[in-house]
């Protein structure tokens, strides 16, 4: 027992092992340092989100150009993120231009047609198997559809058949229709837009065969109307072609260019039926029969006081139904006027040496009347 008690006293007097105490102290120090780091990070994060007054402040990112997906740094640098599939994240965003200063050409660009004059160059050929004409004309005119057409100036330049290439300079910037013109040939217009960013243009033109227009005129009894003047008027306000019906009532126009036309039956100032509006395209068009009402006619014989024929007397008159009577007497003093609406006509006959005389005629449908007029 004495030894056991002595051993206990000796053990209690021995201090704890130094290695065990060192490890416990290290763990405690790491724990304290970790807590301190977490506290500092939390304080830094909270401070970054607080404004000068100590309250939380949320600042929106500055707006960027349309389509930008980068953060505030990329917006401040004037850059946008590259689209998917592109590897260049430093692509510079295009600046937003003020109207008229580097702006994309458009109708809202006040400077679109400002700048030095423009130039049109081109080449012309004959279409199909047609030979090239001995002469042709280049036509530049205000466009039917393009913007800026109100600024265009019409130009017509004649060329010989040996010339196939052309150049026209000094043109105001504008919208043009450019075409080649030659007798009996169609020259379809090509639209050309000359503007500040594109002041020059090149066009290929062609000369194609023209077409024809044919028809027949019948009266109310389905009989052929021969000797009736038919006028084909180009629209708007273009030149006119005149044909006359034959014994079968038929008429035909050759070498008619593509375009819009108005067809008049009889004198356009006093037609015998309503005019037709046509859209003609090569190779041509055959119209259905045109019917006119039953008409009247008159033979006018002009004599002097001695009973001699008066040649060169001018006869003019108008009818109650709108007819128009005009003509000049021939060598035997005769004038035949046909295809007149029936009704009462007041006429005036004039001659340079014999003066003038007035008369009244009553014309009936389907009849040709004979009238003698004596110069007093």
C-alpha cells in the first residue's frame, strides 16, 4: 500500500505532456484566425454595398447600345459582347450617328442627295435575232417608283448604230429610269438610284421588237364600218398613231411600243363610241369587235354665183348630238364627210376669194345626204 500511494503522488506531480498541449493550442489559434478573416470579409462586402449615408444603395448599370450583353466595364469602353460563335470579345460597337452625319442612307437622311453630280454608264444590245438599229436614243427621266425622282432631270442623247457603250456625267443625284429608244423597238426602263454614297451606276439595256394592235369595227347591224379613223394615243399625253378601217372594218397598228394607250373611234374630239384604255405588251394584241351606232354621212357641193365648182373651200360644223364636221372641197367642189352622229348640223363654208356662208343640215342615221352650198 505504501508503494502504491507513493506512486500516485509521483504521477500527480508530473506535468502534462508538452506535445499534446502544443497541438491543442494550434487548433485554437487557427479557429480564432478563421473567425477573424470571415469577419473582415463580411465587413468589406457590407461596406461595398453601402452608400455615403450608411444605407444600402443600388446603382443600375448605364444603358448600352442595342444588342449589348457585356457588363458596365464593356459599355464604358464602347464595346459589346461578341455574338455566339465569334471569338473576339473586344469588338468595338458602332457609334450611333446623328441624322445626316454618317447615318445610313434613307429617306430620313437630309444629305442623301447632296454632293457632286453623278454618272450613269452602260451598254445596249439588240434582243433576239434583230439587227442593231442604225440609230437609237438614250433616255434618262424621273423614275416612276424610286425616291428622289423629283430631283431628276430628263436627258435624251442620240447615238449612231455603231455606238453600244455610253456614259452620261453631270447628273443630279436622284432616282432615274434609264432606257434605250429606237423606231419599232421596245426599250424597257431600268431604275437607277444615284445618291451621296453611290453616285455612279452601270446598266445593261436592250432593244426588243415592238408589238401590234389589231381590231375590227361593226355597226349596229353587224355590218363592217369602212373608212373610219381610229386613233391610238399613248398615255399619258404621248404621241398618237392613226389608222383607217378597210372594207372589212379592220384596222391594224404596227411597231407599237409597250405601254398604256387610249383607243379613239372616230375623231378624238368627237368620237362615235367610248374610248378604250389598253395595256399593250409585245408581241401584240387583237381586240374583240367594236360596235358603233348607226351613223350618217353627207356630200357637200360648193358652187359660186355662176355655178362653177369652188375648189379649196373649208367646211366646218358641229352637230346637235356632238358630231364634228370638217373638210376641204376638192377639184369638183365636193366634200364627203362620213361617220357622223345623226342630228342637226350648223356649218360654215369659207373661201379666201369668195368669203363665207352659213347653212343648216339635218342628217339621218344610215343615210348619206347630198347638199349644195352657193357662195354669195
